[in-house]
């Protein structure tokens, strides 16, 4: 059982009593729980068995494809049917899709009701549920429509990871490694050697990782500066993720970010920030955990065109968040196309 206090809210890890205390204190007019078919099956029974208050359930279909305004419309309509109002509470029980979309629908319904995040994937526990970014995809643009608003609280239960498919665990683990690389070298050296995910002290790993994300988002909630260090691995990673979107076996977010981290660690090496031994170690451990996915890398032209659409670009210049050293990230780093080509080759061979 652990607790992390952020600027405006608390994050509780493995504390069911805190859930009921929070809800009792809020004296809400009604409670709505948003789930998808997987969290309805695997997580809702535990939550329902613990809540002492009455609640209604809104179930949506899982998957990023459903993180859109059509699904929001359905959620808002059901909230109206349930008689929800500004004094209701919305509990988002699910991965990042439910957290982002449930938080967005709650914070816009009647100009905003209280909501809490109950993240059930590793990625949402260590990343998506912390920092207040909420929203949905629009047309082909990811997370285009949204707001930044902190939840009333975050309740993380690491036992929910027991039913999460291993590929989702590994995908979320990319963000755990990223957090170590950009802020906490000791956590990185501990986490990079893990190969067996079946019997880990998740409470400690999740706690350390959330502490890192929270320290950055508390400092710079609106991403004016330092929060950008969280984008390490994501400029090349997003381009690789987009390139593989329409393939039958598309890459999960973390798998793409893992490749991006190897390449962007090499960019950091080329800038003289980390040693050759350090970048080789990053590559070796990432390939051991995530495999060596050389057939997933687009040619340079495609990669550049995908990167040129990145939201972090400024005035047409592609901006990277890199490593200043192992355990310290930086941001707004300009990089030449030649450097990028070398980094891609480094991953590929
Ligand atoms: N707001 C932020 O700061 C932020 C940060 C990172 C990512 N995100 C967003 O998060 C989303 C990705 O989140 P995700 O990786 O959690 O994906 P997800 O929400 O799609 O969940 C992955 C899959 O796991 C299933 N699932 C969830 N919990 C389960 C459990 N305990 N047992 C069994 N199955 C379970 C889900 O139904 C889904 O099929 C993306 O939309 C991304 O944009 C947001
Ligand atoms: Zn990410």
C-alpha cells in the first residue's frame, strides 16, 4: 500500500479503503463506472464487491479505434439516461483508452463532474492516468480533441495486471524503462535486466515509475518545457507506430517506443551525451525484451514524412527529446537527417 501526493490530487496504490473513503467524502448524487468488455469481465467484479455505494455501469467497446467522439456521444447520452449531473462521480476502470475518454466525457458533461482514474493496464498505471491529459482521436489524428484536467484521485491496483495479456505488460514496460532513462538511472539499471514478468514486485516498480511521471507533470502540467522529456523515444517511435498501423500485426505503442528509444539513445550518443557502451546496453536490453523488429522500420523517406507530422515540431523543424546522460532527459533538441539515418542503421544492424 503506497500513496503519492501530486499538486492537486493523490495517487493511491493498492488501497481499497481509500476508494470508499474518497467516495463517502464526496457525497456524490450518483456514481457511474465506465468499463470495456475486458475490464467488465476482469476488474469490475472486484470493484463492485468493494463499493458500498450504488452505481451505474457504462460499457463501451475496447480498442483505440473506439476512442472517438461517436463513443463520447454514446457515453454522454447514457449519462443523461442515468440522470447524472454535475454532482455525480465518474470512475474510469480500464486502460488508457477508458482513462483518456472517460476523463474527457466526465470533465465536459455539464461543464464537468468529478472523476477518478482506476487504471488497469501497466501503461495506464505508470503513464496515462497521471498528468491530466484527456481526450480522443479525431479523423486520423491521435488525441486531437481534449483537455488537460487532473482527476480527483487515482487508484492503482497492481493485481489487475494479473489478467492483462503479456504483450500488453511488455508494451507498458517500455514506459517504465523510459522513465528510468530520463530521470532515475538506478531504476533503469534495475528494470532493464528484468526478463520474467510473471513474478515481479509490481507495487514497487509502479510506484517508482509513477513518482517519476508525477514529478515531471507536477512541475510542468501544460507541457511548456520540462514535461517534454517524457517524449523521449516518441518522435521516431510514433513514426514507426504510424507506419505499422495498417498492418495485420500492428505494433503496440510500447513496442514502437522501445525501437524509438534505441534510435534516440543513439542520437544522444552522437551528440556526445552518452557513451558507446551505454547506447549499446540500451539496444541490447531493449532487443532482449521487445525483440529485434527490423522489418518494422520504414525507409528514410517515409520515416521523415511521418516525423514531419509530429505535434512536437516547431516551425517545420523536428524537435527531439533526448538523453543528457543516463537518468537525465532533455528536450527541444535539433537533429540532422544524417544523424537520424545513422540512428536508424544502429538499430537495424
Ligand atoms: N493521457 C496520457 O497522458 C496518456 C499517456 C500515454 C498513453 N495514453 C493513451 O492510452 C491509450 C493506450 O492505453 P493502454 O495501453 O492501456 O490500452 P487500452 O486501454 O486499449 O487497453 C489495452 C487492452 O487491454 C484490455 N485490458 C485493460 N485492462 C485489462 C485487465 N486488467 N485485464 C485484461 N485486459 C485488460 C483492454 O480492454 C484493451 O483491450 C492510448 O489511447 C494512448 O493515447 C494517454
Ligand atoms: Zn508513450
